[in-house]
């Protein structure tokens, strides 16, 4: 427009104006519009016939936007841009897949560790239950001992301590098994969710080289493809939660094997105590047998002495009939009759005979009482020896049973 006005001014100064101004302005506006059309870019908004765009008439304050004209290879550029976007998304996905597989590997190691611990605890728990049955059988076996051997001893105390310890360890192992099962359920849940994420992400990695590294150490991801993956936030949250869970579980639930070792030592002490009790029973039984032999010898001697005293007593009593008395055995034999012719010459023969007879009778009774008491002692010794024999056999049987049930300890109890 300025060009047309300038030309008009120059022309008007040279030649006087004849036509009307509106007529001239209309022509020069057309000239200006054509000039502006030549000066505008190809992608600009079209002008009206008066030289203004339609939007300019509606809002003069609105800023015009100009777009670059697409080149002839515009589709190739768009395709290459899309390919770059797809490759970046695949690299981001492969980077995320690497973290997913690391977390899955960590979860797998924790699951394997917990399964190993559970296997050990299950074996230990089964062995503890068998040990409880062995303890109960040992106590029941010792109840059939003879009455004289039923006195409370140190072996009974050890058996009771063993029972209490086994029940305590059994309760603790059950609690640990429950805790391990709960932790395994948590890890299984994380592994299932992460496996689904991994399966979903692997769908876009079919044409990606498996040996290619997604990103160098310390290299940031593109971040330009996050709008294509709306579940990245959930996946990262699940990864962080799985890491936190694995770290927390590694610090929890240590195996309480010290108590198991204490129970094993207590079991060995119980077996050793039963062995010592059996040895003591054997030693006492041997002493009882020796005493029983001496008692029998004494009884035999007392029988022989009683028979001799009884023979003397019978001889002191004399014959039953006076007709069987000889002259020298009579109290009125000729020598005594001649002696008795003087007064005060009485011989105390009859008194002494009576006293000797009474003493012999008492000796026979005393010897018989001794024999009776020795017989009672022999009976008690025989009963005691038999009780000690049965007590020793029962204790030996209990020891063999415990050794049989605890054979292969390295296979039965894993500590």
C-alpha cells in the first residue's frame, strides 16, 4: 500500500489529478493486495480482497501462527520420527525389563532361601515330634519297673526337662513355619504381579536384539515415551515395593537353632543318665548277689550249728524212759549214795543239768530265730536283685530305643 501511495504521489506531482480519490484508492488497494500476496509465505492464512485476513477482522489482538510448509519427503520424516519414538520406547521398556528381571531374581533367591528354611524347619519339626513320642515312650516304659525301683531319681528329672524343652521348641517351630508361609505368600504375590508386568513389556521387544544393552551405566532414559506407557508408574511402584519387602524379609526370621542344639544336648544327657542308672543298677545287683551268697553260707552254718545244739539239747535231756538210763547217768548211783551218808554233802548235779538244758533250749531257739531272720534277708536280697535286674533291663531297653530312634541324627535333625 505504501508502494502504491508513493507511486501515486510522484505521479500527482508531475501530472494534475483528474480522477476521484476513491477511484484511485480502489485500484491501488488491488495493487497492494497483489504485492502482499507475493510477500507472504505459502502456509500463511489467506487474505481478503481488501488485504486483511478473516481472523484479523474478528480479533486484531490475536497473534497469527505460521506453519512450515511440508517438504516433498514429509511422510518419510514422519515415519522416521515415529520409528525414533518407537525405538526409544523399546529401549525404555528394555531398561525397565532389566529392573524387572533383577527384582524377579532377588525375589526368586528369597523364595529359595525361605523354602530351604521351611524344609529345614519341617524336618526339625518332624524330628521333634518323634522325639516327643520317644520321650513319652521312655516315661511309659519306666512306669513298668518294679515297685522298689519306682523311686524318683535324676533320670526322671532329665526326662521331664527334655519333655518341657521339646514342647517349647515344637511351639516355636510351628510359629516359624507359619511366619515363613506368610512371607512366601507375600513373595509369591509380588512375583506374580511382576511376571505379568514382564510378560506385558516383553510383547514390544520381539524385534529388539537380546544382547543389546538398554542403557549404559548412569545413562538416563529418554523420558519421551512415558506417555505411551500409562502403567510405568504402577510397575515402578511394584518394583520398589518388592525391593523393600525383600530387604525387610532378609532381616527377619533368623532360625533359632541354639535351642534345638540345647535340646539335642539334653537328649544326650538323658540317654547318658539312663546308661549311668543302668550301670548303677548292675553294680548294686552284683553287690546284692555277693551279699546273697554270704547270707546263704551263713544260713547253712546256722543250720549246722542249730543241728549240733539241738543234738546236744536232746543228749542233755536224756532218754525218754528211765529204763534206758545207764548206771552212770542216774542221780542215785552208788557213788552218790555213799557220799550222801554224811549230812550236807548234796551234789548240785540235777540243778546244773536243768540249767544246762534250759541254756541249750534257748540256744536252739536263738539259732532258729537267726535262721528265720537270715531267710527273710535272703528273700529280700533275692527280690532286690530281681528288681535291680528288671530295672537295669528296662533302662537298657530305653537306651536302645532312644539310640534306635535317634540313629542317623544328621539325616533326622538338621541343625
